């Protein structure tokens, strides 16, 4: 096989899903911003809230973290398929999901760092030190570094088979951080990170009806955006491959 | 509204998203250019070779 990555042809569901997810995201994001500012509660009157405006991040930070988990689950599934079936056609969807997932991971880390540095405090400790000694944040940071290594690795290897295999291993390792980050704050009692949903959620951090509904809607808006970006990135990869194949066939005697 | 973390958090969110969208858009534009160049080469190979 040439040095060009083998890529499966576009599946029939990809183009409509790419289009509809774009329209969905374009409709959902303005609604999410409206709900955040005009429908969500005003926390400036809450006695236990240090930064009421920054708390609006509740409708963006958890959704970006959950979408990261979904994206890395896609990477995991396609990476297992690459290793199991030794089929390079599964490599491109994994790479596209890893890149978009990494963007959402960066958003989750950046927004969480800013929010945590103003909401959490430990006596005699710098706010950033408080955030980055938090087990859940550390797990997510390790996940971010693993996926950064995944993306850098892909750029540095030319052999498509070797690149797919090694990337798949990093993809599987990177995804391991998603369930681990879910568990850490539930198992470790000294954790400052609140768990707002799922089994073992903190009763004082539980979300009420309106906030819960907006939170669910924010997840929908993020997933729609992820779906579109993932499929769009995959389409670009197909175009790049088609061009590379065209150039290779023109160069060959 | 004396809460710099509020602005920082939203700047991080929309800044990172905007940077990524810009990157994808530039890549698509570059690919389109390469495709149109390739199409021109296929259409008129002699002219492209002589130039």
C-alpha cells in the first residue's frame, strides 16, 4: 500500500447527519445562551456562591467535559476496531474524533481551571495549586496529555500501519481517563469537585428542575456541535486523501 | 459586574471554539484551492507542464 492512509468511502448517513447536526447546533447555541442569561437563576442572591456570574459556566463546563468523554469513547471504539480487525479504514474516524475531542477537553480544562480557582480554596494554598492537586482535574489533565501525544504521534509517523496501531494504543489509553475521572471524585472523600449527576452525586450540588433542564439542553447543544465537527473533519480528511492519491498516481510513471 | 473570572471563562470557551473553527475553515479553503489546481492540471496538462 502507498504512504497514503486508506479511507473508507463516505457512508450514506454521514452527509445528512453532518448537515442536520450543523443546523441543530446553529439553532441550539443561541437558545442555550438565552437560557443561560435570562432563564437560569440569578445566583448573586445565593449566600454560599462566591462568583455568581462565573457559576453560569455550569451550562458550558460540564457539557464540554461530557462531550469530551463521548468523543474519546468514539476514539476508543474505532481504535479497538483498528487493532482487532487490522483495518486502516477505522483509523481516520478515530483521528477526527480525537482532534475534536481534544478541543472539548481543552475547553473543559480551561473553564474548569478558571471556575475552580475562584470557587475552591484551601488555607495557605494558591488557587491554581488547589485546582491542580484535585484528583479529578489531574485525571483529566493526564487524559489531555495522552490525547496530545496521540495527535503529535500521528504527525511524526509516515508509515500508515505503524501510525494507526500506535495511535490506537494511545486512543485506548486516553479514553481510560473518562471513566476514571467519573469515579475519582465519588470515591475520594477529600475531593472538592462536585458531582452534579449520576450515582453518588453530592446532595448539596444537585440541580433543580430548571437548572437540570438547561444542563440537559447544553449537553444536546455540545453533542450536536461535536457531531458536526467530527464529520466535517472526517470529510476534510477524505478530501486530503483523495488529493494525495491523485498526486501519487500522477507522479507514478 | 466585578468578576474577571466570568469574562476569562467565557473568553476561553468561545476563543478556543473560534480558533478551531478558523483552523478547519482554512484547511477547507486550502483543499479547495488544491482541488481546483488539480482539476486545471487534468483539464490542460500540457499548459501546466510548460509553465
